[in-house]
């Protein structure tokens, strides 16, 4: 388990991915990175996120897991979402790289 309740580690994420239909994933990497390797979810590059927020179809009280390559861009995206009223935004610590290391 992660120390910070607003974070999710690779181990927990791997378990959660066994039931992906219930997950709200937001991948904030660039489109080319996303198409190279992804675990699903909605792809909105970090730079486009503020403008795309009004088009997000998610409820503000739903759990949203934000992912990127190493966990830094997703941390920024987490802050943007929280500043816009999203209550349960979790950052994948270590990002996609941490998930790939588990395999």
C-alpha cells in the first residue's frame, strides 16, 4: 500500500488492472508515448489537460488514477484535477515504468 492515500503504487495498480472496467484511468503522456505502450484509459497529454477538463465525462467524486511514464507529469495532473474539484485523484507512483518492472 502507498503511504499517501492520494497515491497508488505499482503493486496495487497491477491488482486493480485485473478488473479494468471499474477503473477511471487518465494517461497524461504524449500521444506517441501512449500509442507505444499503454494500459488503457483516456489519453490527454498534460499540456492539454486544463483545456480538456470541461469535456471530461467523469463525476468529481469518482476515483481517478492518473498515470504517466515515471509519475512526475501525473503528479502535476493530479494537482490540476484537485484544483478543479475532483475529490479522489490518485497518482501512480513510479508511473508505467514501475508497472513494467513488475512483469
